[in-house]
């Protein structure tokens, strides 16, 4: 009987330790963030000629690493397909997923994700050849449409066109590289995905000038980071890193001036955000200078956007809804208080 009591107590101790373990502690212990990303979407997540990951989503991985570990380079990137991404989070293979993933009710509940603030507001669109005669959704009647499996894109395509009474033939592919190649070779008449993805892939076609993105937008696609549901400590950090780079743009704080601002500002909000004089940021779960390091090493939201998607890139995607609320967009961060 006594032995049984000891066994029960031992199990209770182990379970208690497991209850207090969390992903944020794991990241700090291994001194590295494992980030699930796309490797096939230029501008958002891809591998450059030097073999390095780069893109808008990749930069948010770097910002989170800088905030937690003080070094934006302490990231291990795991390229994931649309089919693999949620399993990788559920199994613990990755700490955070930042892979052009749409926040939906089912993913936020039954799939087990916890979505941080949206970093890119997008919508689903269509691409077609300029000489195809396709200009509106109605022109898709009887056409073959390329679409990627395991995505909200595939579901939206069926929902919207069926509701409009438009018959079509879906041509389904597992990954974006296969889909792009097939579309470029004429395997389908049109192609649908997020408009940012269309703009990203347009420049990879053999003759980009021969194609167009239709005006129609058929969905709302809020894209942003996600962690495993229940990982509240890590969720808080990811959430406030995103808010931090947005707030930095709002206050004109950049990678070039953030240290000077921290040393001279009298603004209480900025001082709290940059960890000057109090431990406000440390209480979130990151370094007390975590937001400062994220801005210094990676940049504010505008710097991240412009570096990867802005007018000096091949994509030149207008910010649109992704402007700050003060500039006509809907990016809005709660106060650091």
C-alpha cells in the first residue's frame, strides 16, 4: 500500500511539473526559436540564393527571437506545406507558425490554434491570362481553375462560385510550386489564392506581362502568427511583439533611432514599451528590452513591410488595409500600460 502511495505521489509530482512547463520556457532553455514558415512564397517566406530564409513572415520570426532571446538570428526555420502546418504546431515540432495562415473560427477552436494579432490583411483573388477573356467571376463559367489543397482558398472557391451558380473544374495541387508551374504551362485557365500570393508568384512566371490579377476579391483573409492553444505565456509574447512593431511605426521609432529614443524620450508609453525605468515588458514574458531589440534588429512594421513587399521590391503591394489606423488602415495596437 505504501509503495502504491509513493507511486501515486511520484506521478503527481511529474504531472505537476508538466503543468508548469510551457513552450516559452522551452525556447529560453534551448536558446532558439523554432518557427514554422513557408519556403515557396517570395516576399513572405522563401529561401534566397545564399540559402537564407527571408520575407515578411520570416521577419516576424526574427522579431520574436530578438524579444525573447536578444538575438534575431536565433531562429530555426521549419518549412511547412499547407497540409503539414497545423500538425507541426500540435505535435510541438514548431513553437510558432508564421506561414500566411488565415485566422478562422475552426482553426481557432477545433484545430487547436491560438492566433496572435493579424499582421497582413488579405483577400482571395484570381489570376488569368490577359488574352483569356476572363475579366469577372462570371467569365470563369466552365473554366479550369488551379487551387492548392488544404487551404481556405479551396473552400472559398467552392462556396463562392457555387453560390453564384458558376460551374468550374478545380485542378488541385499539394504545393505552390507545382501549382505555379502547371498554371504557367496552361494546365488551367485561372488560378486562385490570396491576392498577396498572386502578386508574389506573378514575377516568377515565364512572361509576367501576359497575366493579370482580377479586381474581384471573394474573401477576408486575416494572416498572422499562431501558437498552440493553451500556450498562454508564449501567446502573450508573440502578441505584444506584433503590437510593439506597430506601435513603433505609430510613434516614428525605427531601427536607426530606437536606442536614442530610449535614452531621451519623456513619453511614458514609449518608455514602458522600450523597457526604460520599469519592468513592464519583462512581465509579459520576454526580455525587458525585448521590444527595443525587436525594433533595433528587425525594424518597425513599416520597415518590415517595405523591405519585403513595398515599392522598392518586385512585388510593390500597396499597403491598403495594412496601413496604421492613423493613415486610413486598420492596424491598431492596444497601449503598453
